[in-house]
């Protein structure tokens, strides 16, 4: 029986050694899978970050385009308003020149007097000149 005991001990040692090798191989395989998965996830994260940066740039570009269009519309509107204001001022100055050249005191004299007036009086005189024709018109029977 001693031979059987030795054989059994040797067999159990071999089994134990075989199980340890199997466990080591499984651990290595598990570690390898974990490393591959980690690397895959790192690559995927890097790709996502890259795509996020590109998409953010695209969105910023489109947003700037929209802002430029809005600003251009606002500027066109401002230019139109300024153009109308300029035309009105030019017309007003033309009318002052015409009034001064036809004035009772001779050409140039009316302009000097008009320019000597304070701005509030100029505005009032301009309005009065506009309202004079209607004031002197014959009265209709409805208003009396």
C-alpha cells in the first residue's frame, strides 16, 4: 500500500499543479480580455471626443452664420433709416435755401436771419410755413 499512497500523493500533487496552471491560464486570459476591453473603450472614448470637437465646431460655424445674417439685416435696416433721414435733412436744407433766395430782403439775407434764429424757433418757423397755405385757404361750410 505504500506505493498506492505515493501514487495517490503524486496524483494529487499533479492535479493540484494542473489546477494551479489552469487557474493561472484563466487569470491570464481574464487579464488579457480586460486589457483588450479597456483599450477598446479608450479608443472609443478618443473617437467620441474627436467627433464631439468636430460637431461643436460645425455648430459654432452655423451659429456664427445665423448671427451674421441677423446682423446684416439689422445693418441694412439702419442704413435705410439713415438714408431716409439724410434725404429729409437735405430736402429741409434745400427748402431753406429756396426760401432765403426768394425772401423779401433779397437773396442770402433770409438765410442769415434764419441761421441766426435759435433751433427751436427755426423748427417753429418751418412748421408755420407748412401750415400757412392751409390757414389762408377758404373755410368749408362743414367746419363753421
